[in-house]
C-alpha cells in the first residue's frame, strides 16, 4: 500500500525561485501536451502520452532552451499525468482535462532516485537545488516511490509517497456505526457496542462562515488596486493565506472525526452523495462546501483500509432518510424541510438525521454479517404495508404441520 505524507518546507529565496520556475515549466508542458492531444484527436488520430512525450523531447531544448534550467522530471511527468487523466475521462470516472492557469495548483514531480532524506530526517535533497529543511520528519517507513512539490498560498510543501509493507493499524473498539452527513450537524452517528446504542451529534467548525466577513473586506481592497501592481499581488497573497487557513481547519476536523470512526468500529456505514448535484442549489451550495462532505468520504475510503474497518458505502439512491428504522417501511415523500420522520405504517416518530444514521448502522451490520436471503432489515420489498393500525408490529407466520 502506498501512503503519502505532506510536509511543509523552509526553502531559501533562491530555492523558492527555482520552485516557481519548475512549477511553471510543468504547467507549460501540460498545456502544450493537452493542446497537441486535442488537435490530434480532432484530426482522427489516437494520441497517447508516450507519443507526445517523444515528440516533445525532440524539440524542447531547441524551441524552449530555458527548460535546461530545471530538472527533466518537471517536464516529463505531465505526459503521464495527462494520459491518466484521459483514461479516467473515457472511463467516465473523471472530467475532461483542462488547461492549467498560472498561480493555481502549482506543483512539479521528483522521481524517487532523484531525492534522498538527510541522516536526521529533517531535510530532503532535491536535484539542482540541494538540501531543503522540512518542518517534520517523514512519518512512514518503507520504500520512497516519488515526491510532489506543491504550493499552497505562499508556502511550499512536499508530498512523499512511501510504499508501506504493513500499513494496518490496531483498532481500539469493535463497534458498528452509521454516520449520516448533514448541514445542521456535520455528522449524526449511531453506534452499537455490545447491544448498547449511542447517538452522537458532531458539529462542523464551518471556517468559511467565520472568515467570510474578513474575506469580503480584503477582496474589496484587492479590486481597488491596479491590475499587475505589487500592492495587488501582496493583497492576493493575504487572501490566499486566509483560504489556506480555512481549508486547513476543515481538513483537520475531518481527519480527527474519520480517524476516530475507523479506530473504534469494525464496520461503518456512510452515504455516497451526489455532491455535484447538491451544489446546484444556490441556497445551500456555500454551506455544503463549508462542511466538505467529499473530504469525509475520501478520508474514510483510505482510513478504513488502514484500520481494517469494513466500510459500507450506500449509493446516492439509498433511502436512508425515508426508511423507518423500526419497521423498514419506506416513506414516499420526505422534503428537505421535514426535520422529523414520522412513519406512516407503525407511527414511529424520530429525528430525521438520527433515523438515517440508524438505517446506515443497520445496513453496515447486515453487510458485515449477511443474513438469510430476504431477511435484510432494510430491503425495500420488505416494507410493512399490511398493518391495519399504527403501533402494531408484524409477527412471524406459524406453521401447524
């Protein structure tokens, strides 16, 4: 299993200039390759990253001599990244690759044979620029597969990929949990341990909401500055630092929550939400982005493997909120404004998010310990529709033979 550790760097002014130049070189090569790919594809050809790389290598130093100032890994890896992006696009698991803009997602790649760590582990040596101090030591032990140097706001980071032989971590509990994502509460967690059920509501920090007033004031100041001026660039760096701080708070919150979920449970049930569709709601899009449900799913995906936790991922059509957690009946209509679930069959009344988390907990338990065919608690065809009055419960059929 390959794990990545992202570490902040303390480069000198000269090293910062090289980082910016290398990131610009990688961006230029990506845009060149994407333009060549689109042109060849429209002409009826079958482009590939390897073919474009061979073509580019024959002309790069003649037409772009400034590329000699950076290491060749910076203008070789974008072709492999473009090939991978188009493979994902044609398999309909990603979007069409886009051209990269200057100053956005600046990064470049360094191969594993071109970098090495210092003896004390507090520095890394990169080609052409030498040793760079790191803010912390590498967390994982194993074979280094490569590294990516990237910029967030005005800070530079290095993400080192390490192939770990035994990445599994010990769990501290064997509970079964269901986590329902929401806006009022970031997560509503139902957890079963030894027959005891507990319900926990986790509040999101919502860092964007807290920083919104400051961002509006700073961005108004940016709009008053002359385009291309030094004062405008200074203010833009300050705005970028605020956005980076907001993202760091959100990421830290989800790291704490997901680590606790995977460490204390042997099975966790979550939903695979259609985030792109949810963001089309103009009244809720900012709140959805501020909570960051995609980050929750991404971290649960790899941390469940680290802790050997069974992850039940319900599809986006799974009726977790419309299903009664007591009898299994599925409610036909349940609007976003209905915060209380009331079953039409058995009369069960419960908070909407708590009911959804209990259904996800039952589904995770059923997926971990499969029952007999037709005996799953949340099968849609098992909805109780033959009850004559609210409050009655179904009973098993008796055989007299």
